[in-house]
C-alpha cells in the first residue's frame, strides 16, 4: 500500500506549490518520508535550498532534519508516487474564480502521473471542482482512468499565516478521497504529521464544501459587525464599547469590525456564490456580506476626509500616513490587501499619502498596486491611519503619534487597538 511504501521510503511524495500552505506540509512530511518540493518559481526554490522561507513564516530550523529536495523541474516529479497540490486559488478582476494556477498544476500532474499514483488537492475550491475540473485534465494528459489507474483525494488547508498557535500539527485535518480504501491511505499519510488527528469526510464534495464555508461564515459575521459599526458611528456610539458590553453574554460571538482582505476570507465566498449560480440560486446573505466588507476601505477613507474638512483642512494636499500594507498583522503577504482600497480612495481626493510597513516589500507593493512604500515616517501628518496591527506599531505610545502629527491631526485606528492609549489626540475608529 502507498502509505507503507512512503514510510519505508520505497516511494516518494511530492508537494506542488511551496507557498504558505505547501511548504509547511512539505517540511513536516519530510521528517517522516522522502519529499520532492516543487515550485514554478526558480527564485523561491533557490531560497528554500538555502533554508529560507520566501513567505517568511518558517525559521531555518524548520528545514533541519528534513528529507526533501527542492526543484522547479517537472521531470523530477516523475519520481513521486503521492502528489499533494497546494497552489493558490484567487479570483479575477471580475471577482470570479481564477482556476488557472490549479488547472496548470493539474496539467503538470497529468504529465508525470503513473498507474497506481495518488493525488490530493489542498487548494480551496467550490464543491465539485476537484472531480469536475481537475480530474479530467489529469485523465486527458496521462491517458489514465480516475479510480481505476489513479486515486484522488481532497484535504483542505487550514494554515493561518502569522499564527504560531494553530499550526498544521495541532489543528484537525479534514481528509477525503474517491473510495474507502484510498481514503484510509490518504488519512494515514496526514496522520504522520497532524497530531490533532484527521476527520474523514463523507466525500470529496463534502470536504470542499466544509472548507469553503469556514471562511464564508467568518466573512458574513464580520460583515454584520462592520455594518453595525457604520450604524453606531452615525449614532455617535463607540462600537467597541458596545461589543464589550454585549460580549458579557455567554453565547455572543466575538467578532470585530475591520478590513477583510487576504486570499481566504476575502476570496473564498466568491467561489461558493459562483457555483451556486450554476444551480440557479443567488446567494443573498453571502453576497451582501461581501458587499459590506468590500466597501469598508471606501467607508474608512470617507470618514477621514470628512474629519479633515471638519478641521478646516482642505482635502487637496492634506497629508496622511497609513501604517500597514499587508492583509493582516505580522505577515509579509500583500495579496488582496484592503488597505489598498483606503489608499486609492484617499489619493482620489487629492491627499498626499505615505504608506509604511515593516514586513511588506515595497517592490512587491509597486508591482501589484502601482505605489511604493515610504522609506521612513515623515512629519506633520494631518491624519494617521493604523490599518494593520503589526506588533511594532502597537508598541508606540501617544507621544510618538504627537511627534509626527500637526496640532489638529487625528488618528483613525481601524481595529481599535489604541483605544486605551490615546488620551489627548483626536481618536476615531470603526
């Protein structure tokens, strides 16, 4: 059986896509079995060969003691018997699923797969994608038959970037496969590294659906709180005071307002609503939640401009500092960062805007969003926006903010983290 052959190192396992999901699973499994780590980026592969995680999530010690070879050469994948696909599943400019990376990876698998091989997908997709979109590509290119010549499973990733508590090892892993016998083998492979255990889903579609609703549920709940924050602001009520009071009830859900971006919560619901349309259903609550969350960047910018006008400061030429550019705190990932919406809206009003971030690459920001990060914090800002709660920013005291602001300057604290620190400066938050 494939599991035993891997453990005995008679066969190799390959991971395709070595980003924030693929690299941790590749390195963890490489402590138990022989692994081929594949990525299409030669630059990333070169870094990993040096024990450097391009995503800046893992330290060099994680590479030690791992039986892994990194490559960007497709031919090297032919040595594997068990394939794990962990490539991005983004949306396009029309907010529709962009399956190009996933289908490209499926094509690569189809070019190297052999009879008796296993393929497990980890990329977040809509229910049915694995069997309806990926499998046919593999069959066409390999000439092999699904379930007869090769087995396919699905095990959705649950990696949380920047989270050192909920890691691969201590979060239950959902696994699924195309038949009971192959499910047993897939589950055993993951059980090698997931100490929290695995949950064997009833089918591949069930596992796909389970993953897609994890982030959809969070998105809808955050959208509700974001909408409440808009309402409470109009009523001149502090949202965080309301949440603190409501949170004293045992079953009140603990969500906070904020910018909802990134490559999970801000993307996954669109996969589900897209598939729902194929079945003739318009997902009302999910789409409404997405609409609210996607509008928050503009809402924040609008409040900043109104405050500037209230301070008799013309929006044309006023100076603003945005602290943070990544999609969440303490990570370097800028994909689908909603901070960009705040920046773009403020620029459209004629403001002079500096953006800083200790984790993000200015070159990458420029390539994705056509602006560069400031090299250092300037002076005489009319407004400072704490957009991302990087640890470095939370250590600043009120005197720091006073030193970089004008007399009538104010702070807009997106997540309300400075509420107890700011006493003398005008303070706004969601």
